[in-house]
């Protein structure tokens, strides 16, 4: 039975959500794995992220972006910077690795896990491009911010269909076909945040070239990063 300690933990989380963004109070580790994905899209060697665009060995900047699919702060972040990120991806000046977390899931809904799995399903499509995968993430957050309820699998699939994901992958999303273990992805990315010295809160941006956390509260952070 959930007692006073659990209630206190939830209360602390609620305060942190208001003050610093969507925050996890849990850390963990997971077993790494590797899988090939679509052209222009590469799954990270640890298996817990999806890299869009040029690698850091090429021109431009490279970042890890830690997001939680049901985090409203992430939604506002993507709404504010999403089009600029898309522009830099298209011009091969930015490589962005999406690292999802699922700590806002609870016993009543596993939306973040389902959305995370869908992100990896889209990335695994052999027709996936950085622009398509990023458009899907933008669509997920646009839907999140426009409704009071979390999307079911059909709703997530509809977002994929709307941005031009292939019919086969749309059907896989609707059927909740497993592509990754979202708990492993969450734990692995929390462990990486700890390794980076980044607070387990979302959204978080880490510059993987200069090895430093980016202050995304600075409205010019992206333009200053992609010089």
C-alpha cells in the first residue's frame, strides 16, 4: 500500500515540476545494445537514443537532448525551438540525439513509454530521415499541449500518419509493436545524465562536442551553439 512516504515523494516531484521543469527522482543503469536504423538516422551505440543529422565528426554542432514525452516544459521547448532545430538539421549544421525519459509514467497510464517506443519505431523505418523523425517529435508535443488527455496508441499513430511516416510504421505504432524497452531507455539515459553531471530534469541539452551542459534558458543558446 502506498503510504505517507509515497505521498511526500509525489509532493516533492510536483514542486520540482513547477520550479525547474520535469524532474526525475530516480536513477538507474541498463544494458547497452546497438541496432541499425534508417538512412540519416542512427541509433546510439548504447541503444538509448536516436541521432538525427550529421555526426559530430562532420560540420556543425552536436547535442544530446533529454526529453520526457509528457513533460509540458519539453513541449514548450520544442514549440519554441523546434523550427530552428529543423532548419539546422536540414542544413547539416546540427546533429541532435534524442534521449527520451519516462519518469512521469504512473500506474494509470504509460504514455511516455508508448511515445518513446513510437519514436524508435519511426527511427527504425528504412525511409526515416532526420526531418521526418523530428517532425514526429514536434507533432507529439503539439498534440500533448493541445489536449487535456494523453493520446492512446491510435492517437500517436495518427500523429505519425499526419507527418508522413510510412503506412507500415503507422500500423506498427497503432499496434504498439515493441521496438525498445522504454524502462531500459529511461534508466540508461538517467545514468548518462549522471555521468554528464546534468540534473535529471527535462528538457536538458548537453553539448557533446565541448562536453558541457547548455543553458537553454538563454533564448540565443541554439544560434550561439550552431555558429
